[in-house]
C-alpha cells in the first residue's frame, strides 16, 4: 500500500492516535505534515519520523480557526504544491452528566470534533479540486459516533456529526474522485482514554482500574485497542486499495461495537 510521493496532512498528530497515524503514513512513503495545536509535541512526532529516514514537517494549527487552517494550507501548498491526503484526527473529550453540562463544555467538544472536521475538509477539498488531485479524506470518529454513552452526550453528538458529515461530503466529492471515509475506534490506550478512566470512575464512584477492567471485559478480542490498530486501517483508506470505498464509517474496536 505504498504512498510514495503523497503529501499527507494529519491534524492532532502530536500524540496518541494522530502520532501513530503519522508514523504509519510515513512508513508507507508519504511526506507527513504533522499538525497540532501544541507545536512542541508536533515537532517530537516529526522528529521520530525523520529519524527513520522519512519526510515530515511539524506545523502549528488550530482546527477551530479557519484563519489558522488557511495559513497552514498556504504554507503546505507553497512548499509541496498539493495535498493528497487529509486525516482529520484532532479531537477532545470531557465527561459530565447532561443536567450538569455547561454550554462551554458542549461548545468545546463540538468545535474541535465536528467544526474542526468541517473547516479542515472544506479548505483541503478546495485545494484537491483546484489541483485535480484524486485525494483521500479520512476522519477519526468513534464507536461513540455509532451509539450513546453515559456522561458523553456532547462527545457522542460530535462524533455522530462527523459520520453524517462525511456521508454528504463523499457524495459531493465523488465526481472529483476524492474518497471520504471515517474510522470509528473503540477503547484506545491513549492519554485521553486514561483521563476518561479517572473521570468515569469519579462519576460512577469506583476506581479507574475497575473501569478499565470493564472496558477490556466488553471487548471480545480481550484487550485495549492500540493507536497502531487504528493507524493500519487509516493507511488502507489512504491507499489505492480503497479506491472504490467512500462514505463509509469503519468500526475498529475489537468487537466492542458491531454494525
């Protein structure tokens, strides 16, 4: 599934799933623009790619700001001339009951997880069409985009929004041979997941260890998901092997959710 010669932009690429995706794309030959709102961790991920003899560029970008996105894309086009791949990975979460949820919490989740996907996809799709690039747009949703979850109503709403958005975008971009798909991970072993273990334990009056045990027990394949499990599917969706797939939301959860 070689991606040699491809220019790939990954958002939220400094750590966790985004880091694994960036490294996996680079391994297959893509030049990876490692974008993150935290420039320092973006530089660390880019350095890990360069150390393996692959090409990468760290870039600061705020996915909730159209101005920030436009500046970043201008820099990418100026340097590389095109964008072949966009992976909308940047995401956030908080946990609270709906009756206690503030507007600020709702907006924070929706702005990054849903609005960020819209703004980045819009800006990159314009460039793909302009440059006649047969591109790939891959969005990281979640199994929370397929079902509800206690204390995550705002997060679930944002991830459901991603799936609805990509179906419409896939229809609009199909005439330009641009594929748009999503990946829906389950319980992934990342720093975000570990924060959620603590939050959920507090809300449930139990311990993070017991919550993690419940996650693993509910996963038929018997372990927490790794960022690399997600990255492998993303690479497939960015490759020519998936050229006849669009508008799909692929669950990669070890069997936690089956649809």
